[in-house]
C-alpha cells in the first residue's frame, strides 16, 4: 500500500488512511462499472460483494500498515545510528581515535 505525502507529513491515523484508500478503490471500480452501463446502486453492491468481508480486509490492512511502520522506524533508527558512528570514527584520523580511547580509559578508572 502506497502512503500519500499527506500521511507522511501529518501522520494520518492508519485506520483513517486505510478507510480512505479502500473507499477510493471502491469508488474507482464503481465508476468503471457505471461507465459500462451498470446502475450506480448495483455497481456499488457488486464492488462490495467482490471485496468480501470489509472488516476483515481493514483489519488485515491495519496489521500490515503497523508492521510497515515498525519496520520503517527501525530502519530509520539504524540509519541514524550508522550516521552517528560514521561521524565519530574516521579510520585515517588516528589522533582523534587515540584521544577518544584515552578519554574512555580515564573514565573507566
């Protein structure tokens, strides 16, 4: 599921995001069926029938969205840690490395 720019900037609650996304897909499919000549009410009923259990679909999407969010937060934290480590350790800067180790040795006494 692709997240909209709005959801990244304003952190839309995941259940609201999913309701909007599912609603958009229902409406798009309904319009396609109407363009083919189907009655609007019948088109909506057919789309909902093809989706099946809407509550189950929403629960599954919410679970997947939460899992995705957890993984993204972990990835972001690991990237931040990697950046911090790269900023504090420079293999060619032995003097800085020695000073850092000396400070650590003093603190451990």
